[in-house]
C-alpha cells in the first residue's frame, strides 16, 4: 500500500513548523520504527567520509545530533552537503547550520541530484527512504554521485512485526502517515534489498532494529 502522492504533495505534508516535525518524529521513531536515537547515532554517526551527502536532512535535528556525537567521539571534521525537497524543512536546517561553514544545505530532489558524477565519499538516508515516491530513481542517482568505493547508509521502514500491541500501534501510525502524505510506503526487507542490488550496489553491512532494516551498501570500485 502507498499514498500515491507526488513529491510536491509529500513536500507540502512536511510544511508544519520544525518544532512540531521534531516532536512528531520522536513518536514515529519510538512507536513505528520501534527504534531509538542511540541506535541511529551509532549506525549513522561513524558513516561520514571527507565529502558527505546527507539526503532528506529535514530540519537537521538528527544531523546536528550526529555531529555532536562525532565531536564527542573525536572523529574527523568533514564537509557535508544536506538536501531536502520540502522548503519548510530546509528553512529549519539553514537556520540551524548558519554558523557551520562545513555544512551546506540546499533544495534538491533525491531522484534528480544537482551534482556531478562521483562527487561524494559517503551518503546517508536517515528515516526517509520510505518517504520517496520514486525510490529507485533516488537510489540510482545517489549511486551516480557516489565515488567508486563510496558507501550509502540507510534505514528502511519495514512492515510492522512483533507482539500485537506494538505491531498494531506501528500499523496505525503508518496508516496515518500514508493518509497525511509523510509516508509513501513501508517495505519488505527482501524487496528493498533486491532494488539496491539491481542498481549495482553491494551490501557491506546489514541488521534489523525494531521495524527498520539498517544497511550500508557500496558502489563497486570497478564497474561490473
């Protein structure tokens, strides 16, 4: 099941105030994803190469937490380009990172990125891949802008599993998200894996956490 909404309709669904987006996101993370901020920081936080692309960065709340986590862990400073398609989300991110010269945010469609081939060492899609109406096009264009050997880390919302109360709660949130337009569709794990492999990615690491599939895929160093 999917919302059938266009990328512009989905962007409009994200036109709420950034503070409400963050509160709403916390409840979705907890009850639909059945995951935690700590899990996400440990997964996405180390995954920043020298030139990094943060896809669908939203208001930048999670990205800011990841950068704080990296500083706490004394990880290297990197150059970051964040993109999002929703203007209200970008407004929040631009304000948040106004004094961060190594973080640039701009309006862009993940399925039609305004960057040359082989521009980035790494890319993240945090809590967003299941919101893309053209997920194959987005994965394909991210593949294009990654350098050979570059990696993409993503967490993908799966159809709910687990004990009935948690599964029912997650399903109700997903149904609301689809009606609202902030969720296009959850995935079955094997389905999204097949899509990535068909584009040319190689799976480097994967694990399930709650109702999400967490995966790091690599663009091969040499074309097949």
